[in-house]
C-alpha cells in the first residue's frame, strides 16, 4: 500500500461510522457462532448496500 499525498488545502479525515444496536447484535451473534463452531455464519446480504452501489454508479 502506498502513501497518499494530500492536495494543498485538503485534509483527509477518516472517522469510523457509528454502529446501530442492530449491527452490534449481528456482529456479536457472528462472533459467538464462530467461537462455538469454528465456521462462518451465513446471513442474508443487505439490499441497502446494493441500492447505494447502483445509485452511486449513475452519478
């Protein structure tokens, strides 16, 4: 991975996205399942992410 130089007058700031309670629960369930079985837990993918990707491609 290379070094990214900031353009003059632009600051790159990376902030973590706050998790919702639902997200925290899902992450906890996945971790608990992995610790218990050693297998990855399969879950349905969110349609929101797909919609965002689709709309951002149009812009």
